[in-house]
C-alpha cells in the first residue's frame, strides 16, 4: 500500500505541475487548488479526525434545524444505498460531518478512513474529496478512488451534492461513500442521482420550514435536475423569499435577503391593481414597486401623497 500511495502522490504532483491539466479536468483543477492554494502534500495528509463531542454539539446547534429537517431524507436514502455497503454523510458548509449512517458491519471500516461524525472534510483540509470539492464548486461531484488528492483517501469513492440555504448560499453537502473496488461507473451514476435528488428534497424542506407562514409557489420553468424553484409569498401577494434556482431564473440576487416584490412583477405580469382589491395589499405592493418611496407609490396609484398616507393609516401600515 505504501508504494501504491507513493505512486499516487507522484502522479498528483506531476499533474499539478502540468500547464494544461487544470483547464482540461475539474479533478485536476481541484488537485491544483489543493497543492497550490492550500499548500497540501498528497502523501503527508493524515486521517480526517473528528472534533470533540462538545465542539460537534456546538457546530450542530449552529446548523439550526438542518440536521432535524434532513433526518427523514437521510434515513430514506440510506435505506436505498446502505445494503450495498455504502456510508452516508451530511456535512455543514465547512465540511464538518453532522450526521452519519453506516451498517454495523461497515461502520469501523469507514471510521478508519476518517468518515465519522465530527470529521472535517473541507477541501482545504483533505484536498480533493466528495464533500469538500462539492462545497467549493457548489455542484454535484463524483470523486472516484484515485481521483482523491490525498493518497490515504484512495480507498473510497464519493458521490456528493450541495444543499443551498433559503438565501441561495451553500449550507451543506450530502455525500455517499463506498469502499467497494467493484463500484462501476453505471452504479456510481445511479448513486449520484439518488444523492442529488435527496439533497434537493432537503433544500426544499429547509426552505418551506423557513417560510412556514407563507404561501409556497412553484416558479415556472423548473428543469429536471435543477434545484427546487420555489417562491415564498405573503398574504399581500408579495414575494418574500426565493430558492437559489428561482433567484437565478428570475434575475434576483443570490445570497441576499429579498426586498418584498409583487408576485406579478416577479413573474413578469405587473399590474397596479385598484383599491377595490383591498387597500392593504394594493398599498404594500405599490410601496414595494416604489422601493418604499411613498410619493412614488402614490403616483403609481394615481392619488396624492396625503391620500396615500391616510389610507396607510387606515389599514395600519407605516412607511
């Protein structure tokens, strides 16, 4: 094994020194980041050791409701892949493992590879790997055995998918790892698809939980394989939240809190409405369109500024 690991390390570093490899292969690009940006040595990296139980408890607490919301999806996914001798990991945005599933027979095998609760799998710590590279590149990745950067990690294959928070920022990664040498490309593709679907379900559930009091609307044009394209709409038909996929499709900023906007405007169906539609809704939508400027909102409705203020007071709104 030592000679095999040494040959792997030499091949990785030879690839890193190549002038064209990073441009031709995403894996080689990750190897270059690992060696040149993070200063890692493929033959010198040790096992990913878990943090202390107390530290892990604080990290899980900082993750909010994610572990609890993800638990049913994680259980269902493990029910599909666990019998094949696979290990399932849910990691936070820093690559720290928050949850783990492995059979009793395989558990110690995976722990010996560093796949354990509290282990840190950031790309800056372990180089190219399923969890860390998925978080950096913010896309589903499959890292086969010898595609890992670290020589000691070449005993497993990893299939990971990102999970984005309600503002569209990366918040977690879901990963399935297998130590089987006979894991072929077709099986890896199948497992990768299952992981991606499960990650999308977790992302959807986190979004819906975050906007539990809002109406959830499916944004038009969702494509198979993309993330959930959802909008959260309040009682006045103002969009107050959107998933990453919906933001990118509808031209909204990713990673920022949304300023409320009328649903019709967001979907390209603007209309100013009238007071017979309900003063509160019309006033809030006009203010949203005007960016909170009362004078501009009054002009949109064709009324005077003083009248707008009186109607706001009547329905309990403030500027």
